[in-house]
């Protein structure tokens, strides 16, 4: 088990840059969560060190998970591309946090010219060999990409892991062609389930695994649709669409997925959400 290592405390809100930061919560493992008094954003404070995170992610992806999750994730990513392609035509795509390549496979089969990025070289090598695509690894902020080279950048369950979201979005802006698209899917800290659990914890009615929903083993940032919108606005992205995520699992029937996609996920504040945005332009929202 890795020994926990932390950086110094964060003094500026990662979303709005306010210095009005307070302690919000301590989870059952003793990890401290801060909150911005201006925008309400929550984040691990102090965050893990780069050294700890590099060690953690070196063993994060397990190859044996690939076959178990492949059909479910391929189905889910196909659904996401059906949404994306209402706004962004297939072109050149960079998948940040490509993992075992499920999203890349869906993109390739829909006609996208695709590259992948992840922190771990063994992971990206597997993806390159499996799908014959170019991949990159290491520190994304230091990686030498060609500017204005991509029509779409995807970040599926990635943003919540980052220490430097502003720097990532700054770089993403340089990599997208004018009017290029950004797809982000991530957990919703203000889901109905999480809010109910927090109320029960505050009332002393839930005492085990307090704050487990923060997933502090590897999640550093805790977004909801409002705070993600603030972050994207700050970086000049036009939000085109938002909705609850399509949280598929292995072995689900087609009928259950249909009900999820068209009924339960139409409800507000599910456990994950997504946004599709375009680089540049005034703020504008379609959908839920």
C-alpha cells in the first residue's frame, strides 16, 4: 500500500481563483476537503503530491479489466459520440486519459482519426498496438503536440483526477482548431444520492465510510454542473449541451439501458454528468 504524500495547501480556488477558501469536510480516511466560498467548488486540500500520484497511476489500469468492460463501455461511448456528432463533425480527435482504449475504438469505428494520451507508457503502448493509433504519455502539460491540430478533445472521467485544471484547459485551447469541440464526462458531487448521504452524515445517521463518495483514493477535484460551467466559461468555451452521464455496466440488458438513457437519466442530479463545448464564442446551453 502506498504511503500518502501531500503538497502544500491550495490557497486559490482551482475554478474561480478566489482566495476565500475554507475547510469543508474530512472523510473517513482523514482526507481534508476544501470549499471556495465564492463559487462553491470543492477540492482535496492539501492535494496529493506528484510523486504519490505517479506511483498510484503506474498501477491504476489493469489489463484484465479490458474484456469485462469492453462491450459496456463501447456501447456507452458510441452513445456519447451520437451526441457529440450533433455539434462536431468527425475529424481528428485526441482522447486525454485514453486508458485501455474503449473510447478510441468507438471513435475509430465512427470515422474519427484518433490519437490517445495517458500518463502511463505501458498503457499507451497497449492501446497503440491494439488499435494502430498514435499515443502519447507522460506529463500532458509538457507533451509536444502540434497546435490547432484537433477537431475534438475528449476527457472521459479525467478532470476530477487533475491537479492543474486551468493549465490543462489553457493547453487544450491551443490544440483545438477554431471552433473545435471538447467533451467532458465526470462525477457529480452534488448528485441527489451524494446530497442525501451528506445530510445523513451531518445528522449522525450514517457513520460508516463517511464521505466515501468523494473517492479520495484518486479524485482531487469535485465538480457539479455549475462549477464546471464556471471553469469552462473562464477559458472561453461555449457550452453546447449537458446531461446526466450514461452509466453502463457489464451484463445489462438492452431494455435496461434504454430505460436508463431515456427515463432515469432524464432526471436531475445523477451520479455523473457530461458537457459538450466549443472553443470560443458566447455562453449558451442546450438540453437539461
